C-alpha cells in the first residue's frame, strides 16, 4: 500500500553540530521564490543550505495552474483550444500552436498546401529566435549583465513586429489553425523577414563578444550545474538543455514533422568549450548558435516558398474527428512538446494532455543543484530556461 | 526498429499471455495493455533489453474512461538509439486505482505520476514522494475526472468557477 502524503513534508533541519573551533553550525532552509526575479515567474525552490552549499533543492510548482486540459474538454470546439495552448508557453506561442495543429491534422488526415507549410516553418523558426533571445538575454540579466539583455530585446521586438503585422498580436497569436492559418501573410512579409535576417546576423557576433566570451559571465556559468548525458535522457530532458549535454537529438531532424526534412541545418550540441560538457555555459551557447541555424532554415524557406496557395484551403468547417487517439511531438524552443489527444467523435476533445518541455526540464533541477553554491542556483535555473506558464499549464 | 506487434511477441515470450493484450487500431498507432501489477517489470525489460532500449518515457498521462468506470495510465515510450516508439496502457477500476510506479526506471515519471495522482487520484505504488504537484496539498477531489465537482470554499475563500 502506498503512503500518500496529504501535506508537504515538514521542514526538518538537522540539529546544530560542533564545527571544531568552539562554534556551532546548522543547516538552514531558504525559500527562493515564489516572488524572485530570477525564477522567471512564480516558482518556489525550497533550498536546504549548509553554509553556502546547497544540500537539497525541492521545487514547488503550481502557482500558475489553470488546468487548461479541463478547459479544453469543455470548449465544445477543437479550434477554441488554440488560444489556450498559446497561453502555456507564452513566449513561444507559435510553436505551441504548430504542435497542436499538426497533431489534429494527423488525427483527421488533413493535408495542408505548401504555402501554409512554409509560412508555418518560418513563423516557428522566427519564434525560436525570439524565444532564445529572451532566454539568453534574461540569463545574462540573472548573472548581472544588463546590456546584452537590451540588445536582445531590441532584436526580439523586430520579430514581434513581423508577427503583429501577420496576426495582429504581439505575444498570443492564434495564428496557426488546424488545416491552415488565420490569414495569409501581408504582402511585404518576405521583404520584412529578409531585412530582419540581414540586420540580425551581425548581432549574434556582437552578443558573443558582449556576453558569451565575457570573463565574468564564463566564470559564473562554466562548470556550474553540470547535467550529464545519461541523467538528462533518464529525466526526459529535451531541447537545448539536452543538447547542451552533448546529445545530438533534435526532433526536427530525428523525427521530422511538417516539412523540416527539406531543410539543411546543423544540430548544435554542447562541447564543454569553457568547462565541462553539460554545464550552464554549454546550455547557453547551444541557444546562441541555434539562432544562427534558425536563420539558415528561414532563408531556405523564403527561397522555396510558393507565392500561390490559399491558406484556408484545408480548414475544416467543424472539426469532428473519428474516435481515435494520438501522441504527437514537436520541437519547440524549450524542447519536446507532446500533445496526447483522445477524441470520441464529439466536437470537443475527450482528453488533451500536453507534455510540456519546461515541466520535464525543471524536474531535473534537484539532481543538478546539489553541491552548488546558493548564488549558482540563479545561473542553473536561468540556464534550463523554463516558462512557468508551461510548467503549471 | 521494431513494430508494436513484434515488441508484443517479445513481451509475451517473457511475461506470458495473461498480463498483456495487443490492441491494433487502424486509425492510429496500436498499443499494448499491461496488467497494473506487472508494469514495473515490463518497463524494466523494455528499457534494458538489447534491441528494445526504450530509454525515454516521452509522456505519462492519466485518463478517465467514464463509461467503463475505469481509470487508465498511458505510457508513451521512445528509444533514442533504436528509433522506435511504443504505447502502453494500464487500466484500473475507478474505485481502487492503483498501479506500480515506474519512477525508478525513468525519472521522467516522477513528476508525471504526481500529476496523474493530482488530477485523477491514481495511486502509484512505490513512488518516493507521493503527493499533489499542481493543486494545493489540501485540495479536494481530482479535477480531471469527468464527474469532478469544484469545492465551494477553499480555506474560507469562495472558489469561482
């Protein structure tokens, strides 16, 4: 018989011990969060400290829990779920929509035309860059580097402008629909995107000069929070956090969806250039170089994108899928986002479960923070790049 | 790379017919139903056996089958080296939903099992930290069950919705 704990375990602190010099030491429990600028939202990590060393870290989540899964069941329309998935990972809403749309299309056997596919890929990759810019910018900010954050946000703003022109919204788009898109991209979309690529590419170099090779930044992140390959896979860590540990695994390449098999790009992995493979710096640098890879994909997609095609061609009037279930995963900026959808021939899903990458990535935190200094917790949490909207759903 | 049917044959050779049931489905991928008391052994075999090597648990979801009065757990497995996928299911009666934990096999299951307990009230035997994860510890009921009724008050506060 399992014992179910009705309450969180009582905080037990070991009694004071003699340090040997006439003084006594004792472990201390510190709550980091829920209101803490570097937890990137409302996360509480209960830290047990021995002096400055972390003995134990217990994350407490759920502060943002809205139970989107229950809402989805009662929406009475599959399309109405899309605004809800936007609000999971609210800094990468396009990627969430794409995952959901692909899952539903597979379930209903809908084929979308090439123009839709290319627009989707461009949007998803722009979103990846925007999300990574936010991730590396705020990561630098956590460590104490203020300027790179501003540079990143200037660039991110340009991407949001492109999104705004297409969808009317800056963060939560409801743009990618099941079977198509909300509307076609504006006439100067190609021009805008090409201009962004041109202006952004030199900025990656500047970011490297400002932050990646910065001595203070390297000292704070190299050899900190090392996540070994085996541990990462066993915990189900995915995305840049997994690749930072040296695992060449990217769903865009290893389990292709949409039209990703048509593009030529590299999977960036951490190599331990500044310290150990899988440290905070590796997770950071993977994100930086992935932006470059995303630029490559966007460039190829802009070249290949057909000018003709109705984006509403395959949008079904009413979605009523056959009784079936599907698990479909896509690579979002944070990792593997899976949707497990069960339908029972009704107009609302019987069950929607989102396997959120941040939720799984955060669960590795207790394993990699034991033995770290308390100040390094900020670096470790920042390097895993969580979005609490997605952790708590 | 192996299909679900081949994997099912391997599992039957190892564990016998009665613990496993193969469910082909023309719409989507087939799945295997495993007995609730056997899932840990089956999971360990799937992870460690050469040629199978399911090293990652992609997703673990609780499901409430209202008509059948059953609760279920669905395991979506993948192998990074062999590149195959597998879906396992465990079905339990609604009143006494208990299943072995696979936390010791894939650490991903740790938080996912806590979530399934939180949302459906499924108990996972042998889970080291068995408590709610998303709802407060003293929340009443299991929100994702189909017959869930929201409590009127929580600690003296009116619950909207």
